[in-house]
């Protein structure tokens, strides 16, 4: 009976000292793996978004150049048609 009485405070002491440390250690390890997984996932998404952003920007620049070329062609064709009409008018007179 004396051994049981001596063992109980020791068990309480061990549970008070080591149980919180053990829980903290397990929580830290599980949280660390979760954060590492989340961080790696976010990094790859960011990397993919950068690639997508560059691709979209290149397509936008291409589209802008095509629209500018189309505008130049319209202006040239209008000018050319007007010059052609002026030339025909001069020849007619």
C-alpha cells in the first residue's frame, strides 16, 4: 500500500511535466507538416500564376500590336482610296 501511495504522486508529477510537453511536441510536428504542405502548395500556385500572367501579358501585347496594325491598314487604305479618287478626278478634268 505504501508503494501505491508513493507511486501516485510520481504519476501525477510525470503527467504534469511530460504530458503537456508530449502534446506540444505532437501538435508542433503535425502543424509543421501542415504548414509545410500549405506553403509548398501556395508557392507552386504563385509560380503558376506568374507563368500565366506572363503568357497573358504576351498575348495582350500581341493583340495590341494586331489592333494597331489593323488601324494602320485602315488609315492607309482610306488615304490610298482618297488619293486614288483625287487622281481619277484630276485625270477626268
